[in-house]
C-alpha cells in the first residue's frame, strides 16, 4: 500500500481521522491500529496538503505531527484554528516542555509525545471524541441551564456563551472546561480533577496537568476583560482553579 498522498481507507466507521505525519513507519502503525478500532482513516504527509484537504471534507479528529516539510505542525494548527474547531491531537518528539505545550497554546486539544504507546493514543482519541459527541447531543434541561455572570451568559442547553451580548467561539474542550467550572462555581477544582473530568485520564507526569493551565489561559483570554487579572476564573493556589461568582 502506498502512503504518499492523502487517501481514504474505506471501511464502515462512525468517525473519521486525518493522520498528518511525514514518517512512513508512524503512519503505518497508526493506520493499522485505527482501522482495527473501526475508524475511517485519511492520510497526509504535509501540512499544506492537510489544510487543503480540510477545506474540502469534514473530519472528526486530526492527529498532527509537529515535524512536517515546509509548514510545521504548529503553523498548520494555527491556520486550522482560523476557521475550524475540529479536535486536534498533536504528536511531538521535541524534548522541551515549552515546545510541547506550544501546540496547545495554538489551539490543539491534547498532545502525545513520541515515542508513544498505541494505548495512550487510543485513550486520548477516545476522550476527545467522547467529549465532542457529548457536545453535539441535544441536552435535556436538568436544573439550571442558563447562568448569568455580569456581562457573561452561559447557556448549557444551547451550548452558547455570550460576552456583552456577543457570542464567543469556543472549542469543544473550552466549552466543556467552562461548563465544569460554572457548575462547580465557588468550589476549588484541582488540576487532576479537571484533567480527569475533561480529558478523561489521570496525570502520569507533571506535564499532563500543564495541559489544564494552557486551556485555562486560552479560556481566560476569551472570557475576561483583563486575563491577567481575571474576574471569573480564579487560581486556587496550591490546588487548581475556581469559578468566582461574587460581586457580579
């Protein structure tokens, strides 16, 4: 089988995944496992090719390597986020925490470090798609579904967030994170608890909890008037984060 260009491996599947990686061995390993799990798989060896493909076809999730020819994974992620909130799982072999987290800061949902275990990739994919499925299901009202915090309105039923009557565009992870914080307003949530609730796994390394920090930073940038001095999402020192509702 040739892996040089994007191609669809036609199988009966509910979810489609685009694998963007320039390493033949990595692509073959991922494709073999993803097919066994029942996914429909598309392949690309370059970022430019992947972006062009996404403009023509809807994908449920992208597995994106950082090291790509001409256009690296960071820039690909940045360009995708200009007009799409498709979930992105970053693959990186860079042995530097700042570099590993850069993809998250640019809009990726999660990352896996090379060399990786297939089981870890499976868990990350399952968690992201499960969260995406939950967001796409029409929720039935159960208790309070609309929250008002000063100029901020969070509508859980419509999965809509308004800031001064203007709708904010949030990724699936960002909305899920905000929902968790709002529904536990006034209570401190640890990074471990947030990671378990939103990403669906417990931290094995210190860097795992940094994922929470990066997404909180992105969420603050969209919600707060002054992200450096937040009114809503407060840092609970030594613990994690808390949604603040007083004096609003």
